[in-house]
C-alpha cells in the first residue's frame, strides 16, 4: 500500500503537467508547431513503436551505455579501493582522476575517434572512461569514510586481509558505492546519447538529431520523453536494488 502511494506521488506531477499541456493545446494557447498536444505525441510514439524504430534505437543506446559502464565499473571500484587502502597509491593516482573527473567527457571523443575511428568502440570507451573515473572517486571516498574504530575492533578480533574487507569495509562502503553506481550509470546514458548526437546513425541521440533536422517536432518530443523516462527508470531500479542490498541504510 505504501509503495502504491509513493508511486502515485511520483507520477502525479508528470501526469498533471501532461493534462495541463493537453488543455492548453486544445484551447489554442500553445502553437502546435512547437508544442504539439500530448495526444499527437502519443500517436507519433505509437507509430515509432509499430515500425520497430523506437525499440531498435533504444536497445542500441542501452547496449552501448551499459557495456561502457560494465567495462569501466570493475577497474574503477578496484582502483578506488586500492587508493583508499594505500596512501602512496592515492598520492600517485588521485590527481589524475581528479583532473579527469573535471574534464568534459565529450572533449575526449575526438581523440578516441582519431585513434579508433568513428565507430561503437570509441563511444563505448568514452562511456567506460567516465564510469571508471566516477566510481574510482566514489570508492576512494567510501573507503576513507570507514570509521577507524570499526577497523581497529575487527583487527582486535583477528580479522585480516579479505576477512577485514568482507566484514568491515564492504558493508560500510555499500551505501556510497550505490550512490556512485547511480551517478555513473546516469552519466553513462548522458555521455552515450551526447556522442550519438555528434556522430551516429542509430540510437536515441541520433533519433533526436534527425527529428530536429527534419523538424519532426512530435517525434522529437517522443525521443526526449523516452530518454527522460529511461533515466528515471534506471534510477528507480538502482534504488530498489539498494534497498535490498543495503537494508541497514537509513
């Protein structure tokens, strides 16, 4: 019952805005060329669904984004934990990750295209670099935030090495790691769609760009709304997993 009420609150604002939009469009207060009514956007979306175009482009974007995230996530977490546990390693690598984290991802895209060509490999690598950087920084902060008292207590009880990590560091780091996962996956989708806007013939970014070029405003709104709902769905899915994996988090 509680989850149903929460869902109603989350969907209430978007649904209300759509109703207001439809009413304003029907009353003639919005120019249909720039603000087509939601009913027209729905019809355009159904046409894209029936043709298979929407599913194909959505699948392409998700595949690239999650592949890039998977490639960057494992080494990112490993490097972050290593930096957190080894002060000299942190001194050596933290400035590099800090500078990379503040560098816009798309700045690196031309470099990757020069080295790898204009293909999916360059786009996936761009997403992977972003995911690695974000998760390395979040993992470092997570390890450093573990209370020294917990570590000393576990050591006094004989925990060392993997046992210390499993019983102390891993549970304590999980909340911050999930925050890093949400940030990294959200950023992976942003970077992938941005790269598709620049140089791709498929994917949601390409769909948005083509709709703008052909002034197909209803298709443009469909693609933008799908991207927005995709980001929200990924966020809610990770929150669900976090509640199951980290039940002790307040």
